[in-house]
C-alpha cells in the first residue's frame, strides 16, 4: 500500500470515528429537542424517536412556557442572566488584576504560595460552605436576593481566574511594557492599554467559563433562594408535579431556551475562546 493510500485510509478512519463520536454527543441534544414537542401520552406508551413517524409533534410545552407561564419563566431567566453576567464580570476584573500582579511583581518568594492559597479554595466541595453562607446571608438580610448569589459566584470564580490569567500574563512579552514605561506610561495605563488588550483571548475564555459555571449552578441557588431569586436550574426542578410525575416535555423546552444566552456568547466570542484555551500549548 502506497503512502497516499495509507494517508487516505487514515483520513477515512478518522472521519468515521469523529462522525460516530459526533452522533453520540449530538443524540442527547436531539432527545431534548424532540421531547419538547411530545405530549404526556407519548411518554406513557413507549420510547418514540422519530417525529411524524413515531409520534405527532405538539407545541403544548412551548405554549406552556411562552403563553401560560411566560411571566413565571421570565423571573428565573432574568435572575440567571443578571447573576451570571455580573458575577463573571466581577470575578474577571478582580482575578485578572490579581493575576497580572502575580505575573509581574515579586512578593518575596511567595508568589507560588499565594497562587496555591487562591486555588486551595477550589479544593473543597462547595457543600462544605453552604451552611456558613446560609447563616451569614441570613444575618445580613440577603437571603433570596441576587446580591447573595453574585457574591458567592464571584468569590468562587476569582481563584480560577487568578490561576489562568497569571499564566497567561507570564506568556506576554514584558519588553513591550518596559518600553512603554521608558516612554513615561504609568503602570495603570500599561495594564489597560497594553496588557489587557494582549490578554483578550484569555480574558474572554475565562469569562465564558465563569459564565457557564454561574449559569448552571444549582446547590448554592437552592440553599440561598426561595422565591424572588430562583434561577433556571431551580425553575426546571419545579416542573415536578405534586404527584411526583416529572413533566419532561416542559423541562426540555426550558432547557433549550436556557442554553440560548450561553450559546450566543460562545458563538460571538468563538475566536477569542479558541485562542485563550490553546495558549498553554504555545507556552515556552
């Protein structure tokens, strides 16, 4: 077998494997989509996979979401949107500034110890801190508020941002900043006019990851919110009826709508996310 034939065979096998893996990954999404168009009867008989063949699609779940329960749905949707974006922005600002400081300044011999101190907050299960958060926010009269969720999500994301952005800033050439300092630029001007624009791929990547983490978080929201500050994950859990029967068709419609903001953010920022997530491969 010639070299070209071997390359063609290798490429064919690669496409087959990738195609099969894509189908495996796509099937849960397909299942959620078709479930959102099913009725309760379709769940009572047997598993049905093909619209118009196995079952007749219906818009009951979408009518329930956007007509019957629109006002009820918009409250958790806006809560998730506001809390996720604000907490991610706060974590990005604080974490990136701390990461820059750890990359450019020497705090004795303790730089690595400081980074380890930040990351130690990520080494414990979040459930360990739930009771402390509950008591603290109860005393501060912040239970069932967006403010409490923003504080918890931002504080939990800061260590991750510090860890990633410190390594990212270390890959940027320091000579550019030194030249700017010789020309009379202040440290703040260097940070906001030189360092941050150069680090844009890393900033966008960690922002999206923080956004996804805050958007999908369930345990903290379950503990600290009851009615006014409930988020999308809690709203989905509420689709279990009083009889214990799970309304999967409604949950599927809610799930599809809930991924739209994060999907849009990912599509708009794809170029920066790709550069930010692959910078480690080019380091050194």
